[in-house]
């Protein structure tokens, strides 16, 4: 194993020159406050950006930019690194010209401006959003090198907006007949998705706020539907219309995509829920451990069905497991950060995490998933992820079993 | 205005012109489908002038998006199940292989295509384009005129119309999962075997991983332009 | 009252042109994913930035940039808008050259690199940070127009780092004798603060992460001390040294500043705890209501002693109060977002919020505070804030009583 | 290396040279104070070349920072309480009025001044500068030589040495608060009276508030360049 950059290794006779010699930042005057009225990360963080996976799609306006999970901490995704999935590019919609229409099985077809919506009773809640296709490249075999590309269509923010239920009640929605909600976006794709209304009515939010500020343009500014636990494509961006209906709509992105092909050639349609899943983010694929010794192994767990109850970690490819520490708060349908101690002895190891949610559901192995769903579902791969640590300290993406 | 409103002064009733302007979705039962019609011939003309640059003359192009047409048979039209979805003989899954509902095609083309000029097609244009696409898949004959009156008939010939499974655990949060893992803690796997590893060509296919991690701290990126360290 | 921009007011014959006519974002192709590899807010958000208060200090490298609370949602402060307080400017310290030394009453004086620290067991927790001088200009009378300047030295983030207790234990700290901790920064001011070690030992974090990413340079990249409940100046930035000691250090910023002058001329020294406080952020000073009718009144509450138990809101200057809704999660020593319904009838009104924490402490009026502490304390003004809504819809900063 | 370490391979013992380089703090009991000395005269020279540009020749400048010297009397030196802190006759509170501990001055000047060149002073320089500042406040005579041996004597003459109150509720999270409000819910205030309003000159003193709020949504900023709407 290489041995670089730890304090133990840079000792001159008297000590470390960066301590013994005064540094520029101790001996000169720094920059003014508000030098950046809206701040940006340190120049030393430039490597951690959203990135496309080459060859995933053919055009960058119908594509994905993945969140660099390999370098993130905690559960909140900074807005600048929130993953992006666009079907027809993104727009900076003029909020003065944005409208929300509610129609269908309602007493009153209504129109709301942003002025109107932002006066309504609002809630703020932390939820994860995961694309249904996250980890989709790995159904058949290992395909991509790092956690940014295996799991990076995943983010978690505090969303603020008016509860969907408040809005629908105000419009006199017929919730007996109206079991389906069509959500439509204001962009060129006019993204439409059928929402399971009774299932999400208590939790869905017509949201404008994201981590304290307005939604980012690439994430739907000024309005998006937040559907906790449900795959990201249903969190319709630039939300312009909600229609209450009595049957599902079979829109393009639920008739041709975002449904799960089974081995017999039938496709499960309207698959929506993101089942319980977890992944170790450090150390993870493509990283290089510099030394043997103690490490904090850290990762994320989440469930579209509720709260994370427990996360187990294995260092031997799933033979033996230990219970990880969960960071607080542990919230329903939000990311949960876990951590566990590890002393790396320099021998090869295979790291895995396995999440359990409060329904008792245990995250499956890729083999278990394949036994039921085959290898061509694209969507909803929530298998246990394995990272191999080689004796050279390099971590790589593998599948076991 | 809604008399029973909890929120006086907020929002207003939509006009019927407004609802008409925005409520353009077309459901599988064809609710929302505007009247109109279009022939395969007209569809072909439109396709060649507005669509083929991205999707190929026969909807077969893989340049900008997955092919739209291909992989279905006249047999599929009878069964309503696309055989190539099960037998895996088709390398790619085209749109026509997957789509069960003709409304989905109509709705999407009308709302979102051409990709660089959405909402520029008339209803008649859309009938024509759908007719042309379906003719290439042999769902309708080459002289067909698709319209709001005959589209329900066409639905009955969609190759994958019986291809959808609605019974599964992933529509409701309370739905039943299809895996039943248990949380074994010790001696769970007799023999841990690596089934799949990152292929060599994929090591650097996403660019140099060293440049996608911090250059300080304990978790650097491996230099993927070089082979792994010895 | 002016009446502008609500959906009710822009109705042409057939309807609203922005609905009837197709907009650019419906009819053209949008921008590619990762157009901004690290994203920025919408161009329509440009007014919400960190700002200095003119005349507060004489030089901008020893000054404050305030968070625009008037436009924020929920409890998470986006990193780009986190308030800044600098004493000698800020630096982008090279993390490879940053060290943390632990000395004093410890068995082993130790040195840690960032490599070392980031391998240690980490925790992630959401906490508020408030400058002890927040609202300091308002001790004597109303002085500034908006909540950005009255309360904007306040932020709340998810911090990630190694627990202080883990680090001190590793160094063999003598916690019997060592009741005081000196924390020192690596910048030009070499900021030093005495920490009440037994009081914060269980909660303080030596942190590198802030809302999922590394600390921002102006907030101490790569390392800062997080001392939940304690005023911001003690959250030493660019943390380079921790010394365990047996008496307080009377550093410049605890001998000359950050202590509270009482009417008799004595100064309370080592005042640290941020007591329970709240403020309504919308509507707030300098804002202009456009119309009568329903409003969601929203604000923030926090306590350096624990959790928020309840927030009450008055619309009549404190005569009558109603209980506000608290958003979840309600976390210890974190901001809590509250919301309450209000129908503005066009008559003048005075809005106030009053927080109660889980020790039972009730946020005081400014009069109560002045009765004990006079008007010259500068620090630790946690008084109830009053916003007057005029019949013209303009909101302004007032004090009652 | 720490033999009992939970974390093998992480961190290392500091060398004594390293501790010496960084452990420069000086406590009120003078622990940490390096040996050395400096005269008022030398202090004056240093002050005039390195400090007066920002703080004024007599430490009286209010340009870059609040004045350092002023507001104390020889009487204060006797009592150890600065009377002007209570009688409010002094418009501003200078550093010397507030500081109780001479160590605080020594420590801060040594670690952080001059502002634009911190850590450039020697220990002797610092003794001289502190001596000069104290001489201006009449704490030491004009021919004084301050040193590590006599600084404890000087402490006994600090004008505000008895000015600090350590007993209060804000040092411990469990400390007792000094207000005891109750949560009255109805008819709490007989007569609500506005005691203070934003002064007219302050309305636009922070720039136009309209430009510090969103220009959409219900909570716009008032145009503070104009008087309030009628
Ligand atoms: C400039 C390129 C371009 C042009 C021109 C274009 N398309 Fe497309 N088309 C696309 C892209 C890219 C997608 C995928 C969009 C997405 O990711 O949601 C697409 C998707 C589709 C789909 C859905 C396919 C599926 O499986 O999801 C259909 C049907 C379609 N186009 C038909 C048309 C028709 C009809 C026209 C002409 C009227 C047209 N396209 C013109 C690029 C184009
Ligand atoms: C370039 C401007 C500048 C120069 C030169 C300068 N100072 Fe300062 N000084 C400041 C500023 C600004 C502060 C306040 C720093 C802060 O906000 O923490 C300050 C603070 C101080 C304080 C603390 C005052 C208080 O009440 O907090 C002392 C004492 C002091 N300076 C002494 C000196 C001495 C001695 C020198 C020369 C060796 C010096 N200064 C040179 C700008 C300067
Ligand atoms: Ca109105
Ligand atoms: Ca409809
Ligand atoms: Ca044909
Ligand atoms: Ca080592
Ligand atoms: Ca010391
Ligand atoms: Ca004199
Ligand atoms: Co109506
Ligand atoms: Co040792």
C-alpha cells in the first residue's frame, strides 16, 4: 500500500514545515466579506461536479448529470450538485409568467400565479429524490467505475411548498372518483406523469423551495411536484398543470419508459416506489486508499416506503455483517447517513451495505433481484452494492454471487 | 371564484379557453383526443421534413435516440405481445416494441415533437405522423387515414397492447415487495465469489477518476489513465 | 392597498395571455444537462444575496455579510447565502497544508492532517449558528429596515466532522483538570476563543462538511469548530489548534468584545449561550403586501439550550396570541420553521412571534431584556421582534412597549 | 505515537518545535508569555511606523476601528473600574476602557497586528507597543520598560481590571436565564404602544429594499427611495 499525506509521514527533523514556517494566510490580510455575494465552493473542490456518463444518452439535452456522491457528507445535497435529468433541456422560466392550472374532476378549474401559491399555507420537509433508472446500468453486469455513475441520480433536499391536499381541496377535487392525478410540466417535453393520488395525498407538496432558496432552474424553477418515496420522473418540474382523473394516463414516460421489463417480456407499468436501498459512498469505486489503518466507512440509506430502521455493513462480501451507526435525524423518505469503523489490514476486502426499513423489508442482493426480474428491467435496481478493496488500496466496482 | 374558499383573494377560476389551451393530454380511452385525421402519405411527408433528421427515414436511427420502429412482427399484431421482448433476439427495444397504447404516441408527438420545436404540430399533422409510424410497423396499411373515429380500431392492432402488467408491488407505497431478503449476520455466504468486475475498457471510459475526487483527504481517485498500482 | 400580480387581476377577455399563447420554454429546446457543472440560482433570484450593513464596521475585511432571511424557506441555509463574519478577511487555505494541533492538558500533543481527520469516525448533525451580536443594533431603538439586517447573522446547516470528544480522548485529554478549551484559527487574526469544555463536550464537532460538501472558504474551509447552541464567534474557522486548559483565556474577543455591558458598567464576560429566540421572516420589514386576503406567515425559532417546544404569533402587537405550526424535524439547537395562517383585512397590524424552548424558557420582550440588561449590551439580544403592517401594505420595523 | 490509540496510523505526536511555533497564546496568569521587554519610547516609534496609520497617533482614530485609547482616568486606575462605562459620558467605548487583562492586549497584538501583516512583531516589539499604549492611558509612566517580570505589577493598574462579571446564566447551557417571561395568550397588553420606529433617514440607508427582495411572489420589497405609499 502507498503511504502518502498522513501527518505521520512528513516529518522533517524539527517538525512539519507548514507548522514551523508561517503561511501566507497567517501573515497577510484576507478577502472582504461578501467578496462573493452568493458564495461558491473552495477552489480545492473543483473536482466534485455534476458529470454526464459518456454514451448513456446520445444528446445532452435528453440526458443525466450525476451527483458526485463519492465526495459528499451527511444527507443534504447542495443545490449546485443536485442531479439533473432532462428530457428536453432546461429553461429559466420567468416566474411572473408561470401559472399552475388545476382541472379535471374538480368543482372549480383554477389558475394560480406564483404570487398566489406562495401565499398559501406551506410546509417544509426533507426528502430524497432518486431517478427510477438509478443503478440501471448495472442490472446485467458491472458497467461503470464510480458511485457517481452507479448511484448519482440521488439527492436529498428540504422542500418547501403548499401541500397538494390543500390545493386540491381548495379546488373542490372529487377524491372519491379521482384516484389519479396527472402532473404536467411547462417545458418543451410537457412532461406528464400519472400520480397515485390516494397513496401520496398526505405527503406530496407543490414546491417552490429547495434547501432554503427557490428551486434551481435545472430542477424546475419556479415550481415542481414533490412526491416523497416515488421515483424522480414523477416529481414533475416547471409544474404547470394538475388534472384529477379516474384512470391512469399512459403517458410516453410511463408507456415506453420507466416501466420494468420482466423475463417473460411483460413490462410492469406504473412502477413508482423506490424500494429500500443503500450504498457506501466512501470508500467507493475508483478511490485509492493511501494507507492501511483506521477508516470511517460512510454511506447513505433510504426507502420510498418510510424510515430506515437499520443498516448493516459487511467487509467480506456479505459473509459477516456489523450494524452501522445512523446519523440523526432519521426521517421518512429521506436519506439517512450511516457510518462504521473499519481498520484496513492491507488484505483484499469486499465492502457492502444492506439497509432495512421500518416495514421490515431488507435490501436484496443483485442475485435475488435477478431471480425475480431478470436483467433487463433498467429501472428500480436497489441491489446491495459491492466495492472491492484491492491489496494495492484501489477500490473497484464488483458484483458478487 | 370559489365561494367556499378558505383562501380569499388567491387564485381564480380558469376560463374555458385557458383549459382548452393547456388540457391537451390524450388518455388511453381517448379522452382529450381532438377531432381530425391524417394519411400515411401526409405523415411520410411530414416525417421526412421534420423528423427523419433525428430518427432516420424509417424511424430506425440510433443517432439521437433509440430507434422508434423495428422488432415487431405481424404475429405480434395478432397476439398483442411483442415476442422479441421475451426472446431477446432484438438488440434494442424500439418504441413500437414497447408501447401498448396508441394514445401515448399521439399525445407525446403532439405535445413534444419535433424535439427542437414542440407544440408546432396540428392535430391533423399528428394523426398523419402516427399513421406513418404505424404503417412502417405494419399496424396500418400504407393507404390508411388515421382519425379520431378509427383510432380505437387501431388500438386493437397495437403489437404490444397486451404487454403491460399492472399487478406489482411498486404502484403503492404499501404494495408487496417481490424480494424477501433476510438480515443474516454471520456466516451468511459459504463462498464469496465475484460474478462481475469492471471491464478493462470501462476503467477510463468516464475520464480520469483521479480528477473526479478530491486531491486531498483520505479518499483520492485512482489514476485511471494507468493500470492499477502493482 | 395595491392589488398587483395575483391571478385574479390579469384576466383578458378569453383568459391570461401567458396561458393562451405558447411560451418560448414550451416551443424550443432547452439547455443541456451539466451546463452548470456546479449550479447557481435562477437569474430571477439575483436580489437575494449576502449584504453588508453600511456603517456597521469601517472596513470590509472586519465586517459582516448578512443572510437574506426575508427570502428563504425551511431551516437549511444554502451555503452560498450563509452569513459571514470576518475579523481579518478570509482565505482559501490549501487543505494539504492545513494542520490541527491538540496540546495543553493532554497526554500527547498531536498533529493531524486533513487526511487523518477525515478518516476518523464522523457524525453529521443539523445546527443553527448565530452571531452573538445578531440583533445587536436594536438594543436601544429600531435602527435597520429589514430582517436581513436585524437577524441575518443566523444560518443553519448540516455539519459533518469528528466529535470533539473522540479527538480529545485520542490525545489523552485530562478532562478532570481541563475544564477549558482554547480553539484557535489559522487565519491572520489567529482567532482564539475559550470553550466551556464540559458543557459542549458531547455535542461539539471538529467539522469539515457543511450541507453535504466541504465548508466554504469564507466559513472556515477546510476545518471549523462547531459548538451547538453557542454564539458563532466560538465556532472557530480555519481551526488549527485546540488547547486543553484549566482557566479561561481572556482572548481579545472575550476581553474586549462579545461580552455584555450591564447598566452598572460591569460587563458579563464569557457570555456564550444563544438563548431562545424567533423572528417572522415573511412578511417582514421593508416588504410590501400587494393585496388583502390570506397569507402564510412564516418564521424561524431556535434555542441554544435545546429544542423549540412551541411558537406563538400575535397580530396585534402582543395582546393576543395563537399557536403556530412547527415544521419537522424539530431538532435540538437547530432552526425550527414555523407557519401560521393569516387573513389581512387591510387594517394596520403588528406581527410578533414568541418562541418557547424545552426548558420552558419563554422569549422575552425587548422591555424585559432592557429592564435587566439596559440598552448597551450589544450582544445576545433575543427580544421578540415586531413588524408593523401599515394600511398601505408596507411592513416596517417597530418596537412596542 | 500514542500506544493506546484507537486509531492506528492516524495523526502523530507534535514536536516541541511545532508546539512552540503555534502555542503562542498568553493567558491572564501570563502562562505562555515569552521573556522579553520593551520601552514606551521604542513602542512609540513602532506605533508611529506600523500602527498609527490605522489607529491614529494617540490610538484615538475612529477611521478603521473604534479608538483604542481614551475614556479612562487616573481614578479608574485606582478603583479598577472605568467610571465612564457606567456614567455614559464617553460616546464610544475604547479598548482600554473595556479590557480587564493586560494579557489580552499582549496576546492579540502579538498574534494579529498589524492587521495587514500579522505575526510580524517580535516579543520585544510587543512589550514596547503594549507599554506605549498603556502610557497613553497613564497606566505606566512615559519612561516605563515593560517586561515579563513587571507585567503582573502593571496588571494591578489596569483601569477596568475589576470590570468583569463572571456570574451569569450565559456560560453554561444549563445556566439560569435573567428574564422570566410567561406565555400569556389573550388580553396580555392593555394598551399596545409603539415605542420606536425606523427613523426616516434609515429608510433607504441600506439601499433600495425593492432590490433586496424577489420581484415576483407576494413579498416584494418596498421602494425605499420613495416615501411609503399613501
Ligand atoms: C432534433 C431532434 C429530433 C427531431 C427533429 C424529432 N425528434 Fe422525436 N425525439 C428526439 C429525442 C431526443 C427524443 C427523446 C426525448 C426524451 O428523452 O424524452 C425523441 C422522442 C420521440 C418519440 C418517443 C420515443 C420514445 O421511445 O420515447 C417519438 C414517438 C418521437 N420522438 C417522434 C418524433 C416525430 C413524430 C418527430 C417529427 C414531428 C420527431 N420525433 C422529431 C429527437 C427528435
Ligand atoms: C491596516 C490597518 C491596521 C493596522 C496597520 C493596525 N491595526 Fe490594529 N486593528 C485594525 C483593525 C481593523 C482591528 C479590528 C480587528 C477585528 O475586527 O477583530 C484592529 C484591532 C486592534 C486592537 C484590538 C482593539 C479592539 O478593541 O478589539 C489592538 C489592540 C490593535 N489593533 C493594535 C494595533 C497595533 C499595536 C498595531 C501596530 C503594530 C496595529 N494595531 C496596526 C487595523 C489595523
Ligand atoms: Ca386578489
Ligand atoms: Ca385532460
Ligand atoms: Ca408498410
Ligand atoms: Ca500512516
Ligand atoms: Ca498555550
Ligand atoms: Ca503619558
Ligand atoms: Co368556480
Ligand atoms: Co505521545
